[in-house]
């Protein structure tokens, strides 16, 4: 009998329907999209209410069993991967959209609601929840809150933090704290919800939330711009922020990304000439003909002002989709680069061009046979890098070191949106000083003195 | 010799130029715009750097002297008013605009920089810092951060919290923690800056900050709408958010406010007919003729759809200013209502119409001789109420009770933007539960165990 079986049997369970302990049944709760293989949990609870969650936490508070909280398991930093013998709380049955306020534009949901279901539900009622990430069909609102998810429209709507008005949280001591604020401005002392947003479940378990909605845009317009250098990209971004109404995405792709993605899609390059860098621009707004004029006129001006070298303005939804397929081609590309190392760094815009050149040179020198792709939500300073294939762990670590050493040098962030979880924990010191990590540890000790909630993540 | 003099003399001072202890010199550090009269501080320090502030805090950490932090003294909740014998740290000499990044659109400032000076400096370089509040000519960035200031353009840009990328803070133990992040997205563990935004200096002293800038709008367009009921206001807000590009302000004024303000200005009412409620709408954008068409067209549609009964679209900057004078007339109006009681509550939009009617009826019944004015940044759910004159303290308390009891009933917030400070402290329980207040107290004990920083505020 191994240690794991001992642990499993020592746990006196809370009597909750849907609880799983069979080895085959809990198999799918052992890993997430990062591919990190965790241990086997002792038990998987699937509560249906905040009070259920509170009962589980209270029940296990005596046995000091570590608790792993799971949403849609789409994380890329290993944050939801359990250790051997963990109590897992899966939020999948906390899936109620509880209340929709069509006047104030808010929606109240349980944490396990899947993002795409929420988006479709409110859009059917002419409202709009703008968070949009690749994992939309599986990820859950609770996970979006825990990781402060970003995605394609942060430029216009901010990250998840800006979309959350209120939360309900189960604390490590099993008490429920309900802060279901519905107003945009609430300055009544410390805004405690920020303790639970982006903290990856280490300070408390988010079980419900009130979210902000926006009027649904009537239309979304896209254009793909070709530019001669990164200096032009910064000029285009400033001009678009100031002069392009409804600017919602600004996705930058370097030449090597565009070549790889179009090849993967079996297409030719979209422009006849070669260019250094490309930007996919999206603006949301009304169908008013003036908006279309403004959109097309803006790119005309950018060509006249020599900011943009060439442009394709989508004239239909189908053309727009075809442009976005190039950006979304990264999904397929990853397979061909596997085993790859991917990065999600935040870089100050003014040094991004230089940063990319330096990292590319170092990666090409170190790994001449591999591919290195650069792209990102540059409107938010968020650069993605994918490099691969890298078979050995030593090579993967070398890639980490190349990318992160320069992040440190330019004062960037090692994770713009994916979080720290388990995978980036060894590199946290690059983005956070000793005194910051000490403050984080003090907060953890204050909110979860027994260190049971998502233990071993971040710090 | 009184107790105060004893205390003053017992303090061994840090040797810093500009330190004041003369009774006449420190007189102006005893109160703020709320009018609350505090005690007399033992000493007023005027440091020029984070290290100066750290030295002061370290020096006094042994004597447990309470420290009051002061910005521009424009607060309306008494948060910067010292007690007798306090150490005051005034940020007025921390007034350097240190670095302006014209590519990334960020600016690095010391906490004592006055808001209007910052705004003018960046606008001269074609960038824009959108925070705009009545106290702009005196308030300081550090105070804007400490109170999470709101103002006229929260609808488009969010409150101060959304404009702060990084902060540098002196902790209660005298250590400096520098979190001068420059990127929009940084998900590397708990976002510690939120501990110091909106917490009114009780968790640490903000000494420097990195702020987000936006491209400067070429033009600002205004229109005053007359509406028949509050239901129409919610319809106008949703339509404007969805269809009016660059919507930046949505200021609602009930009929009694408009009458009082125009009378105060010596003007006739702007519309021939009587209406229930008025909205001043502002949109920012480019000078492109299509934008003007869209702006005017929007209000035409609103009249066709019977959302708006009548509208005045400003045709010049002078006309626009004249419309804004009506909204800003509150400054003069306050004098005629003195001694008044003013409120700054957050109310869910769907119940705001009903809330206003009920509060007005209760105030009119209780105080038939007084005036009661309702207006606010309704795009953010922020309602201001001014009622007066109320000479006796009992009457003032009765007004408090009328307004706050209904705030509690509708699940609103007792302070949407001014903060709690000293003045709203007795009412905090209306907006924050026992467990929330306990969490706040735990954070305070963790970050400032000796309870010296802005002691006696909020909790």
C-alpha cells in the first residue's frame, strides 16, 4: 500500500453528491493545458454552492490537507495541477448564471460558468461580455478571475480585473465573505476584491461574481497592416488609439510568425512585398456608414503619413475571419514546434523592437535549427514568444534564461497574462523584488495561515 | 504648558530642510476641504524623496507617534486632517515629473505633483492624462491614488486605480518598496499596488508612481439632453455607450438641480418646456467631419426613438463651456445651501430613479424649508446629493440617516469616490460587512502593526 492510498483513506469525506474518488474518474483532474503532470488527488469534490465549498474547507481545516482549486483546467502555468493526496475542489457544477440586470448592464454568475456560455447568453440579450481568450469554450469565470485573464480586447476593455464588480469568496477558514458589489465606483476602504483577483486561488476561493457588461457592438471591422519597422508600430498604435473610434485589438506579428502561419494554413503571404512586421487592427462600433468611412480613411491617412506600407481592409465578415485565422494560426503552429517553450512577457513598448531583435539573435545563435516566433497583444505591451522544438530540458532552460534575462534588463514582466502557477515560480524573482515577495508571503500568512489553499503556487 | 507642547518637545526631529513646527506656519496643515477641524500637529515634514520619507518613518517608529500624510488637502472626508501631536508628512515638495515616455505613453511622477500641472505638461506633448476632478488645481497625484479619485471621465477611462501602472511606497517599518511597473499587463502574483490605491494612506505612503497616458483627443463635443423620466436616462446611457464613439461623460441633473444652478448663474432655463431630468453628454474624438455627423446624428436618433425629448448640441467651444457651467454651478450653489450635508453614493442604475424619488420625498417631508439637489456621474452609478441649509447637528444626522438607510436597502455604496476618511467612518458598516471590516483590520495589522499611518481613518 503506497503513501497515496494511505492518504486517501485517512480523509473523512464531506457528504456531497458528485464527489469522485475512483482512480479512473479522477484521471482528468490531474493535469491542465500546460501539460504539467501533477500527482493524484485523494478526492475530487464538485460543489454546487458557496456553502458547499465552505463546508468542504471547514471539514478539512483540521487535517491540513492541501486544497487544489480547479476551473476549466485551461491554465498554462500549471496552477490547477494537484499534488499527490490533494483535496481537489472542481467548480464545474457551480455553473449557474444567476441574475442578469439588463438596465445596469451587470450579470451575477457562479464561478464555474464557462466563458463562452456567458458571452453567448448575454449577447442573446443585446449585451456584451468582452473578455475573449483562446480557451473560451472551456475556461471558467472563476479561473478567469483567479488568473486576471487578458486576451484580445484588453486594449479597449482592460483585463478581467476591470470587468469584475464584486466577488463572493470562501476564505481558508471556511467562512464565506460576500462582496457582491454592483456599482462601478465604490471607495469604501480597501477594495478587498483585488486580494482575490489574479492571486491564483492562494488567498481564497472565488465562488460567485458580479461582472460588468457592455452594449453589444453592432459590427467589428478588421484590417491587416504591413509596416517597415517596429518604430512604425508605435506610431500606428498612438494614432489608432487617438483617431480610430472603437479600437479593440492591436495584434502585432513579426515576419517570421506570418510566414510560418500562412504556410501552416496552406496560403500565400497576404502582401506581394516583404515587410518586417504586421499589425492586425480591429475596431468595434456601429454599422453607421460614417464609421466605415472613418475606418477606411484612417488607414489611408496612415499610408499617406508613411506609417503603414500596405494594408488590407476586410470588406466582409469572411475576409475579416480570414485575417484573424492568420493570428489564430498559432494553435496549429504549436503542434509543429513541439516540444516548444512559450513565453508571455510584458515589455515596455519603447524597448519592444530592440528586445525582439536581441532575443531573436540570441535564440538563433543558440538554436539555429529551431523556429522562433514573435507576436502579441502589443497594445497592452504583451509579447508572446514561441521557440521550438527543444527536446532536452537543458535546452528548454537555456531558452528560459535567454528570454527572462533580457526581461529583467528592460524592466518587464515575466507573465503578462498567464500567471505564475507552478511553472514560472522559479523565475518570480525576476519580476518581483525580495521585499515584494515578503509582502506576498505576509498576505498569504494572514489569509491562509495553514497554507492549504493552492499551496506551492506563485511563491 | 499644555499637553500638545509637551508632545511637540518630546519629539527628536529628523534633520530635513523645510520642516515646520512654528504654530503659525503649521496652521494651514490642520484642516482640509471638508472643513473638518483637526488638532495641531507636533511637526510638519516636507520631504523631497522616498528616502527622506523612509528616514522620517524610521526615525519615529520607536516613539509610536502617529503619522498623518497630506497631499493637496482637498479631501472631502477629513482623511488628511491631523490629530493633536501628530507627525505630518506633507508631500508638497515631492513635486518632480521625473520621466515622460512619449513612445509607451507613460509618465513617472513624485506623489506631490499637482494634477493640473501634470495634465498640462503631458498635453503640451500631445498626450493626455484623463483624470479630471474639481480640485485639479490643488490636489496631488499621491492623494488621487490614496483616494482612488474618480471625476468626470471615469466612464471612458476608469478611476485612478485604472490609470496607475506602478507605485513606490514607504511602508510603516520605514522600508521603501519600489513597484514601478510600466506595462499594462503584469500577472506575476498578487498585484500589490492595489494595497495602496484607495486605502487612504493607511497601509503605506505612496511616494512615486508610473501613470498611463492616452493620446490627446483633438476635440470634445457636448450636448445637453432633456428627458421625461429616469427610465429614459438608462435607455440613453445604453445607446450612448454602444453607438456614440468616444463617449466620455454622462452627467445627470434632476430638474431641481438645473433650476437652482441656472438661477444661481442668472440665466433662464435652457429649454422652453419643463422636463424631469437632464443629461450632459460629452464625447471625445477627432475633428473628422464624420465624427461631428455621428455626434449630431446620434441625438437625432434619440429624439426619433423618443428617448430624448429635446436636445441642445453645442456648436462651439463657448457653447460647450456654457453647458458645463450649469453642471459646475454646484460650486456656487453650495455656498447658498450652507451649512449643507453632501453625499457621494454609489447606486445600482436600475434602482436609481426610484432611490432618488424616495430620498427626495423623505427629505422634503423632514426638511420642507431646505433645498435638496440630485445630480451625478450616472454613467458610473455615482449619485451626488446636496441638502441644506441644516444648522443643527441633529438635522445633519437625520439627513445622513435618510440617505444611508436607503443606500443600505438598495445595496449601494456610501462613498463612490470621496472615500471614508474620518467623516464617513461611523457609516462604514452600511457598505462593509463585519467580516469585510475584520479583513481590513487584519491587513492593517499585517502592514502597520503599530497602527501609526493615518491612524483612525476608515475603520
